[in-house]
């Protein structure tokens, strides 16, 4: 109280000014900031995890789409071996996709191509397929290999492979 009289203040004013002159620590609010940061670390891991899942999912979808779109035979029906062996006339002029297993090489004729004996994944009965010289020139067929081909039933029931690639 004596200090207040010396400075020319009344006692009630000295208490107010002393309370406002208090020094506040800069770390007084640090607990609030630390507790807020704990939650944001979990959010960061959640965001990173979701991002990784989206990237991996996108990559898998991309590979699937590229394989599907790069399949030149995707629009063709599978070759019906049983129907062909029963009556080839109804299939004459039609194009199909065939998954072939090489059974035997029946020979090569210049200008005509290679005559091969194949079986399919759906039917193990062998069928003869003529692979034109332009298609067969870069392919070396070995018994047991599998190929995917676009085939067409032509006049007389002979099956021609318009294109062929190793599967």
C-alpha cells in the first residue's frame, strides 16, 4: 500500500496494473498445439495410405485395360471345334479366335504355307490348319507350344490362320 501512495496511485489501481504487468510464458499454449499435432500425424498416414492404394489400383486397372485393348482377337468368338467337325458348311466364311496347341507339323509348301495339326483348349480332337506363308515365315512351331490365332473357315472346309501369335 505504501508503494501506491509513493507513486501517486490509489491501492485499487495498483492491483490492476500489477496483474496486467504479469509476464506470460511463451510455452503456456504449447499443450494445445502438441495435442493438435498428434491428430494430424494420423491424418497424414491416412492420406498417404489412401494415395498408395489409389496408385496401385490405378496401375492394376491400367495393366488390365492395356492387355484387353491390345488383344486383337477380343471381338471374335471362340472356334467351335465340335460344330466344325459335325458340319463345316455352316461355318464357311466365318472368322473365329482359337487357342491352339501344336500337335504336329504336316509340312511346308512354297507359296501356300505350312499345314499344321492343332488341338484346342476346349476340344482335344486334332484339326488341320493352313498357315499362309506370310504369317508362318517368322514363326517356328514346336509340339506342345500354344498359340492364339484368328482363323477363318474357307471353301472346302479348310481352316486358314489369318494371324497367329505365341500365347
